[in-house]
């Protein structure tokens, strides 16, 4: 089929597709279900990628409040995206790009820009075919070169914002051979007061899906426990799918156990069978068991880490939480994360801080909670508690040392206090005249040069590292000489930009301008997080040994 000249859509791109929709309510875990399916397909030897569709009008997630959508996840190309892309990267161990995140704002902007440029040659620009074709184009281009592309449609079936996407998928199904496409629908199966698993919400959700021309091939029931056999049969009967196409996805102790659960249910085998991939899959004895071995290993202990931030919401710091968990997998310990509200006045009196084995101060924006972060950093520095500061945490470490070591009592970041007499953190030169807040920061993967013989080199086992950034402010170079008179070592640099800070008189005090948590994976934990746990476990102490003075 030829490319359609007025939309730029080529329906011949791509191979196999699994579309994942959600019903009844949001937040069911369809992203984790999709990512787990992808992990199992990858274990079976297939190249898998993922696309997340977000029906909101924002062009990207960069300006969204973490209270509403959780953290803003940053991709290697600087794309600011929904946190589900982070789950896909962690589960698939594949780096995504901004092309793997489709938003309504991005799609409409592109179509409108083409209309303004006259590309449609005077035709009436409409939802169908122009918007739907652009949606399909984005999906196919992201899938190009892979065996299977898993596409998660955000929101819930029935949302008005998602209608153009579901229509695009309906068209997609007509363009593909039957064994090249699967529709997976994830729904809630709640309990009644008498302990009965109720199927009516699933029935209504599937009815809504079918009313717009989509028939699910697979149904996944989210429930506290596995679905009873008779419940599966009832869902199959009323939703017109085979009983063997109804799967349980019960609550598990940890999201990294979800691939094991859906594997036990046989979801991956059913997907491969329906997509015609079963004969191409690796024999079971040859499949990659690294994931299973890693997440089921017996731990040898546990550590408590204080996470000091202003958003009392786990999703707001999801990648930090996961990176700590990954480091725990590598060091074979359970990591207990203890929340410390940096907006409280008595941060250093919090037992979650004072009884913790280590302290992490994550990134963030805005002045609220920064004084609490400064005090928590001071506590960690003065009490030799292993410390890791990320982005804003790195900047507040610079502020804390400027105030309490250099004696600049009013030192601050110009972001928080424009009138500070000592702006030890200041705006990036290229951002001084920026007015538009969307996509204007230093974003994405950038290389950092590491000084030999430092803690940073020891952690990364290299004199360079490439990590992802998301910031507008940086260490003010006018204060470099002042910091050089203290125990501060700026061990990582990108030109005149300070990227890594460490102290040579502390067991483990590390700050990074970048966000190492975005590249952490269960199978390869981030070096700064591993180093933090090693310091907690007594395996690492970076203080220079005291030299004995001869009498």
C-alpha cells in the first residue's frame, strides 16, 4: 500500500502489535502488565519496544505537577514523558526516545503546523483521516525494526480524550493481518462484601469498547487474588473471548514479580501463539532467566534510607525509589525507604532521618521545602551519614556548604532567592532570557568528565559517564575558588559546568547535577546508588586515612 501523500502515513511500517487498553478505572497497572508481557517476550528472544499514548493536550509531561501525574521521566534525547516510559525502560532494558510517547498536544500541533504550511492543499483538515493517520504514523515509526511493539493507551475506555486514539486503533486493525495484532484489555475485578469476585464492571467496560468497534482478544483481570475458574468462564462468556484468553493479574509484593505472575498464568505463551511467534521463540530451557533469578533471590539483610522531599507521593519519586531497589538487588539487601517531609520545620528531629542508615535528597523545583533539604544535608554531613544528592539535592548541598562551612550565611540558589547576596547556584547562561517554560532546560543525556582518583571514578570505573539531565540552574563559577579551600571536590565536569560533588573527609557524600536514577535498571543498578548502599553496609569509606605524626 503506497504512502498517502497528504498525511505522510505509511501503513506498511511495523510488524506485530499488542494494544493495551484499560477499563473501569485508571491506575490499575495496565502499564506494568504491558511491560511485563514485553519482558517475557524479550526473554523468549524477541526484539520488543513500547509506545505510551497519553491523551492529554500537553505536548509533553515537562510542565505537569508531580501530585497529578507522578514524576516527569527524562529520556536520553531529552524527552520529558510520563513515568510509564520509565517502567518500559526498566522492564525491557531498552532506551526509548520521545517518539515512543504520543500525546494529543504533540499530534494536533504537528497536524496544525502542516495545515498552516499548506501541506494539505486546501483540503478540510479533520480528525479522520488527518489526526488518526498521524497517530498511526507515530506508532508505526516507533515500531519500525522490532519484532513486537506494545502500545499502551492511557486513560480509561469511555474517556472523551481517548476517542481519536481508539478510532485510530480500529483503523489499524483493518490494515493488519489478523495474526499481527492483539487487543489486550485490563479491567478491575472487585470483591463484593460477601467475598464474591464481581464481573459486571468488566462486562460494562468491554461493552463500551465494543461499541466503538474494538473487540478485545485478551482480558486481564486485576484483583487482589487470582480469578476463580468460574469467574474466568463467566467473563469469557459475557465478553465473547475464549476462556483461555482470560488471565489473572493479582496483587503481588513487588512490581518486579508481575512478569513471574503473568508467566505462571501463561499470558506470554498465549500472546506468542496468537501472533504466530511461538515457533520462532527460544525453547523454554534457553530463555533468559536473569530477571527471575534476580527478583527471587534471598536477601541477607535490610537497610533504611531516608528520602527527603516535599511531595508525599511515591510516584513523584518513582525512579529514585526504583534505583534504590535496584541497588538493593545488586547488594542482596532489602531497602526500606523512610519518608521525610522537607516542608516541615523540624526535619532534623524526624526519626525517619535520624534513625536512617543513609540519606537521599532528590530533585525538584521551587522554593518550598528547600530549607528542610538544606538541614537534612547538614545533618548527613556533620554526622557522617552516607548521603546522595540528586540535581536539586546536589545544588542544596552546595548551598549548605556555602552557608555552614564557608560562612556565607545568606547563600542560596538564585532560583529560590533572587535577592541572595551569594548566588552559589545561578541560571544557566543560555536560559537568562527564556520566557517559555516548556522544554527549555538542559535535558537528556550529556557526557561528564571525571577526575581520576576520585570517588566518582571509583564508582563509574571510568573517567567519563553519560547521564540524563533536567535543570536550568548550576553551580556559579564565581565561587569555585572558595569551594576549593574546603573539603569539596568537584570530581565531575562538563566544560565549566560542575556535575559531581564529593567530600574527601566524609565516608560517602556525593551530589550529582544529573539524574542517575533514570538510567538505573534491575539488571544493572546505578553506580551512585550502589555506592550509597556499600557505604551503609560498611563496604566503602572514602575518608582519607589519618596519617600518624612521628614523635
